[in-house]
C-alpha cells in the first residue's frame, strides 16, 4: 500500500515538473483543470479523478509518464510503429513485384 501512495504523490510532482517545463503557472493550471487553489503545491496524492481532469485540460501530456515516471514507453511505441511500417511497405513492394 505504501508504494502505491508514493507513486501517486510522485505523480503530483511530475505534473508540477510538466507545468514548469512549459512555463505554465501552477495557479493558472489549477484553474484550467478545475482544481482547488493550492492543490498542486500541497502535499498528498493525486487520485484518478484529478488525473482525468488534468489530462482533459492538458491532452498533450503523457499520462503514462505522469503516472509511472517511465519516459521510455514513447520510444518503444515509436519503434514498434516503425517496425510495422517497414513490414507493411516491404509486403506491398513484394506483392507488387509478384503481380
């Protein structure tokens, strides 16, 4: 149980980092998300309802990173996409040669 609470409090820190990296004022972000004033600067955890509100306000944010802290997921998805694209193009070229 302690690990889960730690992960959710770290999610709040990652949200603050996300906002800081983009030069977004925390008070403005709280208003945009519909959070109470001071929510992001206070300690504690971020529940799924608050994460949903944050992603609705900032859809470009990487929810997977906010929750897990793992940035490598995007790289893996990209590599899988490139591999699939190469396979598709190769298959199309092969089929065209056979026709």
